[in-house]
């Protein structure tokens, strides 16, 4: 036994040899004349000496053919070679020595080597002749075997992982016995110290703000109660949520769901957290656009963090409920919780959270938001505690400008404003006419040394103002970081396949650019990166930038208190001005709201805007004639509707929102509508409600999240399409998946429509006529004639959009297609993204209805084509979160042609091979690729496990 133990001990000593050179052959002698792996004093030589001494001592006691070694060999070895061994191996050695001592005491009169069965009069086991092998030979052979086997884990890494595991175990035990007087659960807020190291390595975060520490140590957080916390923009809310997510994933071994409002934010967060997932061994999965599996892959050994848009999060929760897996979801985090009051998207958030609370009593909900006027209502709805703090890492000073005078916002003043200063900038009469609001004066006070954001009411105004400012900037601006701006212009041109926006061509050399939805996603990303690195110092932008990616500035200017024709809300204003002040760079941030003299009531309204309390947040289940409630009722058929609805925000606010009727009456009205649409029916025997196949398809296809009327129209369109489905091109399928909700945004140019119509094949023109858009109608409209014949305008507009998508699939060039149809390239790309997401919904819809079986395979491939709309060889690279077409082309040209290439790439080599790629971006790309490979491998492993697992309903004899 001790011989076996010694051999195992030798294996432990050699655990690092394999990591040195895993490619040696079995026959190669790694040790040669130098046997030691520990130092100059060879452990193998000592073993030989000890063995010889023992044989000399015991030669007269044992027969010649027996190879019996004394456990006193351990005594002869001494302690010297093991001084530097890890604690785990020293402990192993001590256990062996202790066992040897006990054996010697028991068998002192018989033999120096204990054997099992000796006490019963049996002799030591016989070894066949020729099988004799010394301990040194045993160890040497074992070491060679270990060295020949590849090992990617060093002893240091193994010990670090052991430390992390131990810290997680301690944190888990602490969480089980948490008490009010326990301020911290572990090395880093209940997490292993490795997380703290990663925060510094990947984010540069060395310590938390005081409010963050306070929030993480709240009793309600420690006891896993629901929490709503609200702070000003840029206060560091997301970091608290991420720490709580990591605690749930690592310590409680539960999955988490992180809900964000926009696809771009989801992709940014996936890239940012992929490195944490790789280091800490959990999955990061993207649920946005057409991405995401329903239900998600069930991990056996890993937890998953689902990062999802609002719509995808609802679908994900539905699928988890249906598969009875919602209890595996330990935490749901909702960013921008105030979007509960935002139309149909607010209704979806409310449905999602209400379902989570109703089905799972163990899932914690964390909501982040700016300050709300009726936070008590949200607390009641979520049964949550509230934490509020006014902390900002950088002080914000708010100003308003009227004429050439600037006033500071001060709520303590009677009129809310206090005189600050006069503008000191010499304007010519020409400049005064072109720039009556003194925008040039305001921006040149800070740029190019500092950054500035200028919010404009419309997209066109963004472009015009950017061009106007550059006309009056000095030539010094052209020389500021001139070379880097040249690189940016080349990248913008490459992203447009040789096309460059004429406005950006003029403004970028001055360090100025515009930012709105009219840009392609590649252009927006390049502009954002250039602004973040200081290459661009001024962005003229719309309000969407304030709610999207975090781009802080020294000064924020609001060109007007309007978004289009709508006066700003208090929450929108606070979101915009909240971008002022860059933590770690500026000591102060400032915002300036420009007021127009022509509006006499402007000062009074501005006073309300800058000093009034925040707006209240109300349920949107009754928005747009109660479509949200209608969708919710459909998904709840079979449950106790009354109990469920008492857990909604609508129930909390019913008296304020619906005066004159009860919630029960509203629900009954919804039931009647669902019956009329044949989405539900009444069981003739039990008289209970049940969902029809069409209702189930609507629910599964996630169409209920948007608008039930779409499901009705879609069913008719698909049914009609089966009668004469055109398969010699993609046009018919593309028409069927063109999003209904974009139809109203389309106003066809009839001459362009007719020109493109004539380019279609005869079969394609017949297909267009079959869906209600004949050539004669388009020709008459192009000729300017009045068409009396009744043609459904919605079908005409949808066909126009389908032609845009059809052209994109053939050419994969957003710029040329946008020019051909006279649409902004941003809108064309938005149309493409919406079509891919809707195509995924239609696919799920068709899978639930047997008569639509032909669409299943067809739409699966079309979804993939629409999701990327690039040349086939670039698709594997674009699957990586955040890798857009221009970057994919660069990677492909540099030799990184597959997902596996990306996952195994060296970030430093990537930075060298690809111009203007920063190390942080390269690290994120590689980490996201590795995570995607792991996700695909796990999905395949699940299929293998399902195939190999015995069926639960296997007949028994």
C-alpha cells in the first residue's frame, strides 16, 4: 500500500512537468543525468539510496525473490526536497508518514513493511519473477507518463482555482447565516478576491464609491429581497447590479437575467462581461434581434447570464415558465426601470416582472432607474425596498441661456435662476444671422481641449449645425490629432464600401461629427470610439444618445427644449444633462439649455423643466386600447387571472388609470375579444377557457408581445402565401416577413417603385399582383394619375419595403440600396434588423401550426441571411457580439476566417494586424468569440446527453 502511496506522491510532485512540454514521446528520457525536478538534491537519487539501505537491513529477513521495501524509506528521504511544496502536497506527505508510523508500531516484531492480511498469518504478496521494479523506476515512469499527457493547467493555476472555490464556499455559508450585524460576506462583497482582481484588470476599478458599498450591504440585499435603487446618470448604478449578478452566479449557482432597452447596449454588455464569464466559469448569452434559444440550453455544470432586450426577455421568461425552469433563475435585473411608463415596451416589462413574481417565489428582482415621482407605486408592485442617493462622481452645474446671458439653475432662488455671466464672443453681422443662438461661442469655450455634446431636436438639425460650426472654426482645429482623424475617415469610407457621408467628410477633419439613427451601426460605432478616445471633440446628436451608450462630456448643450415638436419631459432632460462630467477626468460638468426669445412662455416652461419634481410612472397595460392587457390575458389562460392581476402595476394604479369600470370588466372584455379572434375557446365539457392552436402560435411566436392584430393578419398572409408560394427567388418570403410596424413609416417614391418593379421577373411581378400590388397600380401612381380602384395601401407600402430588403439580400450593400430607394442608410439598416427579428417570430409562429410546415426550413435559412446580410464567408465572424461588417472584413483579410480562429487569436497580434484596433477592444472580441464557442459546444453536448440518456418512459418488465 505504501509503495502505491509513494507512487501517487510522485505523481503529485510531477503535476507541472506535463505543462512544460506536452509533446514529448513516451520513450524519451526527460531527466537524463539530472533526475531532480525540485533542485540540486535529487529526490530520485535519495529514493535509490534509501531503497538500497533498506534492502541491506532486511536482506536476511526476506526471501530473494521478494521485493519488500521498508516504510522507513520516508525517514531516510528527509524534509529538504519538500520545503517548497504546496500545502496540499505537504499534507499528503504527512498523512503517509503518519500511516507508516502506525504500521511500524503494529508490526514491529514481524516485518518493517506492513501488508494487509499479515495479522491473519498470511505472508506478503508474491511478485512474479522478473516483475521487480524500484521506487525510483516507478516514479520515473510515472513522471514520463505525466509529461507525455498534455495539460493546460499549471500547479499555480490549480492552487488559485482552489482558493477561489474555497472563498466561494465561505461566501455561500455566510449567505446562509446572514445577519444584520454582518457588514460583508467575503473578500469582495461576498465574492472571491479574484473578482476584485478582475475588476481592476478589466475595468480599472480599484474601489467602490461609498453609496455602492452602502447599497451592497443593505439588509434587504443581504436577505435577497427585491430592490429598486435610483441615482443620477453616471452615478455607477450598473456596477452594483453586476456585483449582485456575479454573487448569484458564483455563490448561489443560479442563472441571471439582465434586461437592457436597446440591442446596442445588449451587445456592449455581452462583450464587457464575456471576459468575466471565461475567468469565473459561467456562460454569457445574447438575447437580442434574432439571437437567442427558446428555451435556453440547460447547463449541467455551468450557470448562465442571459443579457436581453425587453422583448427577448419576455419571450425568455415565457419559455422558462413553460419548461418549468423559472426557479433556476435566481436574479432579474432591469435597467432603466422607468421605461415601465413607456408605451408598449413598458407593458412588456410589466408583464415579464409580474410573471416572474407570480411563478417563482425565490427569484430576486433588482430595478435601476433615475428618480421617479411615484416610487411607492413601483415598490408596491415589486414588493421591493427602495434606496435613493443623489451622488454624482463629478459635480454637475446646470445653466440656461437667454439672449447672450447665462443663468445658473438654483432651486433656492425665487425664480429658479441666478445670473451667472455674459457671453464674451465677438460675432459679425453674418455670423449673428447664421448662429443667433451663439452655439459657436458655447462650443469653442471647451473644444478641442475638452469634449462637448450638442443635443438637437431633429436628425437634419444635427447635420446642419455640425456643418455650420465647422465653417467658423479656426485652422488650428484641423491640426489637432490630424493623423488619427485621417484614419477615422478611411475607416468610415471602408465601412461604406467606398462611400463616405459628405457631411462627415467636411466635419471630421475639425474633430466634429453628428450622431443619430440615420447613420449605419458601423458609422455610429466608429464615431463613438473616436469620441471616447478624444479624436472627435464635439458630437451633435439626438436624444437617443442620452439613453444609449455612455458618452460623457465636459459640457452638454441642449439646442432646444424640444424633441421634434414635443416639449422635453423632465426625465429626458435629466438624462441628457446627466452626460456632463467625465469621472476621473473632469472636476466639474456643466449643461446649458438654450431658450428662444420668440416663445413668451418659454422661461416659465423651462422653470418647470429644470426645477419640477420627476414625472410619475404609470402602467401601460391599458395603452393603445388595452393591447397590453389583451396579450397578458391570452398568456394567462388556465391560471387564476384574478390572483395574477393583483400582482401587476395596473392593479396598484387602477383607480387612477381607469375610472368608472372595474378591472374584472376590463378582463372580461379582453376574453370576449380573444374569443372573437379565435385565439381562445370555451371547453364544451368543463366550460373552462383554453387556448386554440392559433392562440398558442401567437403566444409562442412572441407576437402577443407586440400586437395581437399582427397575428391575425400574419395568419391570413401565410395561408394565402401557401396557395402560390414563389420559390425561385426570396421576394415572396421576404414580403411575408417584412415587419408590419414599419409600414406606416414608409412613403413610397412612385417613380422609384415603378423602376424597381419593372426589374422584377415575370414570376415576381405575378407574385406582387397576388398579394394585392399589380403593375398597373404602380404605373398609374408613377404617372401621377389618380387610382380609383381599391388597392390596400398597407400592402403597397409593405411591398415597397420588401423590395428594399430584396435588393439588400442580393447586393449586401446598405449604401447603394439606400441611394437607390432614397432612404437614409440608417433606416435601411433598421429595416433589416427588424425584418430579421420578425422573421424569427414568424418561424416560431409557423412551428406551432402544422399547415405551415413548408415555412419552417425556409424561414430558418432566411432568418440567418437577414441577420447578417453579408457575404457568406463573413457570417461566422459577425456572430461574435459587436463585430460589424467592416471589422469582419478586416479580420477576414488578416487571416481570421472562422469563429475558431477568433477564439484562439492573440489580442496583441490582432492589434498589430488590424489598424486602429485598441487592445481593450481586441480583448473583448477574443473573449466574446471564446464564449460563443463554449456556448455552441455546450448546445452540442446537450444533444449528445439527450441521445445517450435512457428515456424516462422506458417500458419495464
